[in-house]
């Protein structure tokens, strides 16, 4: 079984986001970048499946600038077999990303696609679902547990008020959620060794995909300052305040 894992380069989740002065977007200059945390979980799960003998090859794929090879090297250090970069400096929306990934998945003859449930930069939560739709494959989203057999995959997923277990016929697309696993620690020797491994780079021109933006960002702003709290000295005072506030709504 061959597994394709889609990963994305985003601002490190430990970094405080800065909004550009003109409100046109987020400032990424001189900011630490990293692999999207949900995609890191997908890579870890793919490698665990390979270690269990369920998979023969793990291919990590990303779409982005030349600098995005850093997250592919991290995927290789974790245990992925190959890295593939579709190089572009353009902003890629989820539908375009899904179409590019579809071409790669078909070419690689993958049996399973793993991808994080969403990217923390735009929180779209669309690429995995769109990819499954384009391929005509079953999909299991928000996976918190995964059991892969010869021809089926069992996915446990959290839903409102509980959890749901679905059985999917292979090949399929699965999006990973928190709780599925904890990505392994990367030692310095593994990181150094991975940086010596070649990464296949392809031009976006090799993929006949319409990149015309379908969504326009009007403005980006900082969150509103949190209002100071107020101390209420009795339950009666609280009840009166709630009544007044609800009445205003």
C-alpha cells in the first residue's frame, strides 16, 4: 500500500501573528515557519502504518515556494520515503490544491491519502473533502483513531455529542484530527540526514489548474481587545444583570 500525505507550510503556531499595516493580510516576513500541526499528525500516522507493515511507501507532498522544502525535509526526518514539491509563489486556494493533489495521487497510484483536517493559517477545512470528491473516493474526516485493513479503513471521528465510527473502502481520503497520535520528536542526526536526501521539484505549469481566486480578502485585523471583567457581589445582582443583558438582545 502506498500512502500520499499532503502537508502545508504555515507560520509556526508558537509565533504571535502580526497583521500588515494596510490590513491586507498577515505579515510573514522574518517569521518562523513550520509544518501545519494537523499535517504533522498525518505524517506520523502514515509512518506508523509503514512501521506496522501496512504500507510500503510514504510520499510527502506540498505546494508552495522553494522554501517549503524545509517541511518536506522534516517529513523525511520523521520517516517518509520521498518528498515532492510543487513549486509556486502564488496563493493556492483549497480547490486548486485539491486538483493538483488529485493529479499526483493518480500518478502515484496511491491507496490512501492522509491530510490534516485543516491548516491553521486559513482554517478552511476544505482540501481533503474536495480531493475525495474529485477522486470519487470515500472520505473519513476528523479522524481521532484509524485502523487500516487490507481493503478497508475504520475511522473513529468526534461529532457533536459523541463519536462516530465509519468503515471506508480503500482507496480513500482521511483527514486527521488532534488525538489521533502525538508526532515523534526529531533528533538532530535525523534532521541532518534528511537534509541530504533529494526532493523532487515540479513546476506548477505541469498542472493545468485554474488559479483564478474565488475568494477575496476584504481586510484582516487584530482581534478586538478583551473588555475588563466586572465583579458582581451577589446571586441576585447576577440574575438582574443576566435579565437585563438578555432583554437587550
